[in-house]
């Protein structure tokens, strides 16, 4: 759905102007995601035109647990890849674009193969990640503006483009995106024309807290014929019948650099851990929605544990099979 001819809301004009200026600065400084090499070089983290505000203080919440690994400080994240979501002036939304994450390095010449043990320098020791509320919390209704753009299901979350173009999706604002924690979450959006459920597949760096940049199909369902921009309320939901959880190992992964993505999860995923030497080791999550072991964890297969926002944990075996989607037999409980 496109806005009425000549319609440009003042708010969107300001957003587009700032985003365009930021995009020009990015081109001038050459701050682009690395492609074909190792993890991204340290540099600017975000192309947001407004600084993201921190979420609520992190306090553990209750939920089911599995295992008995002691709790220590999680592995600190490495520098995130910058967003590649450009702003396109004159469209109904702030813009679209898919982020390109780096591929992993190949094994150094002469480096011996690793069998059954992590690669030298890999994270080791028992670590667990406490379940913290985050910004998007169950049972909390949020409000904000909604716009739309030509979403196809791809974007900063690094999911595949939709096979069903009519499926409603959304790019989450920079603050509520929360370093990809919002990726894959299902959000119920209510506007002046109705209610629909959308899946978070992208990030909107130029959008302020509470702002949703919807796919055109989703916007048409909630806008009631209003073009361009409407006020909405939205909340987290836990959908039924979406099939089992999936994993994807990123292209370029090897025994020496590993990136794992969780897909098709009913509830937001807050942590991914891999069993290393009998202990759970947390992997940091990148802005492009993969959990990364910068120095690898050996040739696999890997015993992986994922935790959702409610504290439920699923344990699965994942093979080192780059680019392949691995389907499990489990799914998080519906709430």
C-alpha cells in the first residue's frame, strides 16, 4: 500500500532527512559490513540517527531450568556488524535492505584438524546466561507510530525472504531491536483499522522507541485506509502451530569460526549456549542475529542449549553444515 500522492508526514520527513544524512556519512567513511572475510572490524555499531536508550535493569526472572552449570559472567560480545538497511526517500516507510554479515576465516595453513575438542582459544569453562526481562516483555502493551515499507521478510535478522509475500512482517526500531533480541518475535499490532500479528525480521535504525515499520500488507490490515503513518499499540504474543525450532550455521563457518542462528522459535530467544568440555558456554549475539564463536568450537557436532524469554530451555544437537537449515523436533511452550 502506498501513501496518497503528495502525502509526507512531518515526522517521516524529519526521519528520512536524518537517515539520509547518516547514510551519506556511512558512505563517506566506508563503514560497511565485512563480506567474505572474518568477523567485522571494530568500528561504528549503528547507523541510527538517534542514540538508543538502555532497557530496564537486568534482573533474573523465574522460569524452567535444565542442567546444573554454575552461573558466572557471560562471554562479552564482539563488535557488531553495522546495519546495511538504507533509507529510501519518497517511499511510505524509512526504507529497506538486508544486512550482510561476515563469513568466517578459513583454517590457517598447516593448522592441524581438531577432533572432539574446541579449537585453541575457544571459550571454555562453565557459563550460563541469566534470563532478563529486556525491553519487549510479556504482558506489556507498548504504543508508538507505525509506518510501512517494501519488506520481503529479509533484513537485519538475516532470515530468508518470504515464500508467502502476504505474510505480515515488521522492522523493529533501533532501541527495541536490542541487538537482535527482538528477531523472530511475534508482535500483535492494533491500529485504527484492525489487528494483525507480525514477525520481527528487520531493524529500523532511524525509528525511535515504540515505532514499528510494517510490511505493506501488515500496514493495510491495521491502518483503516490511512496512508503513511498511524498510531498503534502492540504487544508480544506466542503463536500456535508454527512447527519446530530450526538452526542454521552461517556460510564460512568452520572448526575455527562458528556462527549459529536460531529460527522459527515461538518465543523470543535470549541466549544460546554450546557444551564445551562438559560445561555450557554462552555465545555472544551479533546485531545480524547469529551467535558467534570467533575462534570456533571444533568440527562438531555441537550440543546446543537455547533459552527463551520465559526461561524455558531446549537442548539439541547441531551439525557443522554451513548454509543448511536443520529442523529439530522441539518447540517452546505457548504462553
